[in-house]
């Protein structure tokens, strides 16, 4: 599903359809490649991304409750702690660093789940070609 104001066009077919947890990987990438991490982001982009990261964490908690992946809960807890430091309503641009860390820990949790299934680890750069965008912050290199 494509997000309005996401800053990119999602591919017509999910690039993760043959992997475990395609919904988590896809949702992670939609957040990761979002406009909130770009230099021209607006406060509203940051606030929307905050809500998406919170939703991703909720999804991860649901999946982790049924699995036995070592480290998953540790990374979810770290992600939650970082997200709790963000206050996008008052300080959206200061919140980006906490949100970025929260997303990174969520990524580690996804990889813990994939490792449990014996699957290839998730790497957004492997799927960059599926999105009408470039990796965040690369536009300034």
C-alpha cells in the first residue's frame, strides 16, 4: 500500500512476498525511505513518521509474542525507549535522531525474527531499486 506524502512511489508488487514477514519488511522500508528523513522534510512529515514507527513497533510486539527469537524483545525495548525520547509535536526536527534510532532497533528486531526462520536478513539497500527514491541523506552526498 502506498502512503500519501511518503516521498516515493511504492512498487506495484511487494518485493518481500517470498520472504518471511513481508508486511514488517515492507512497512519498515516505507518508513525508512520516507520524506521525514530527507533534508526537505516538514514537521508534518516527521509527525506522520512517528506514528508509523509506533505502529511498526506494535506489529513487532505482536509477532514477537508468538516467536522465540533471541534478542527480538531486547531490540523492541530499545526501539521503544528511543521513540519515547522523541516529541514530534513540540520538537519535530530534534525528534528525528531518536526516531531514526528507534527505526534502526526495529530493523534489528526484524532481522532477529528472520534469523529465527533461517531467512536472509533484511537490507533496505537491496530493495532500493524497487522504490522511486534514493536512500535517505544520499541526495546530499
